[in-house]
């Protein structure tokens, strides 16, 4: 009975929220977290979970993007905000991987702002919760429409003008949720090393809350160590 109920909220690979799953059966959420660990995403999942509003977290699974030729596609969404005023927040982190039976890990973590930055500073927790629910639905609709490709969400506008990305340029025009998600995109953090990734995650989250420019995107600043390596 629980499996039949949960099938209605996770069909087509949608990421289902923790609250929606636990209402049906708390054990089902625990099983989804175990699959995250088996896929090799546990390190980033655990770190982001500590920062997140945990009842709003969402996990999704989808059959491999190339059918039987590939493994299971696993992804999660981590809304990062709270009622307390901190120096980071107003973001949903997204990470995904295709588990092929061997140890896999995400190549990057993508961040999208929940609300207009100025509005967020003066919003209540209830308003933040409401906007987060809307954004999770938007991300679900968008990633399903573009078959879980991440490039269309973050490529710069000038890149879309290049011939190699013409299909993405057309998609942006035809898919309203993709256009919206691009406008909410903050930046992405590459997994080069655990320490570097954690440092960059906090950097992008603090940047998002500090900047006054609604259109500003985070870019990693090269350190002296990066330049000499």
C-alpha cells in the first residue's frame, strides 16, 4: 500500500520531498538515503544536509538516461535557509549522478536562489517555505523537460549563441521553466577535492546572500595555490 501511494509522487524520476514521503512511510525516506550512500553521494549529501531545512529536502530516482545501457540516475535537492539570520542561505542545492554499479559521485553541485534577494532579506520563514515548495516543483518540471541535462541551466547567454548549443537556445525559448531556472541560477561548485568543495559551497552561499545584484552569478576565484598547481 505504501509503495502504491509513493508511486504517485515519484513517477518519471521526480524528486519527492521528505515530508511527503514520511507521511506515507518514514522507512521509505530512510531507504532513499541509503541508496544515496550506495551511489557515492553520501559525502556531499551529508554535508549539505547539515546546512539544509531538512523537512524540505527531496530525493529522486530515474531509470538510466540511456535505458538499459546505463545505470540508475539519482539526484537530490537541498533547500538551504532558516528563520535565523545567517551569512548564508536563500538557495537550493542540486546534485546528481548516474550510478553504474560501481562507486559514483557527483561532478558538480548546482545552486539556485529561492527568492529575489531583496525580498528574501525581509521575508518570514513561512514565506520562505512557500517559495521553496514552488521552486522544487519548478526544478522537477524543468529537469524532466530537458531529460536531466544540466548544461542548459547554467551556460552563459553568449554560449547559447554558439552553433554547438543551438538546441539549448531553442529549448530556453520553448520551455518556460528552463528560462525561469536560468534566471535563478547562482553558480556551480566542482568536486575537485572534499576540502575545496566545502569551501566553495560556503563561498557561493555567502555570495548569494551578500550581493545586492539580482543578476549576479558566483564564479570561483583562483587562489595562489590554484595558480601555481
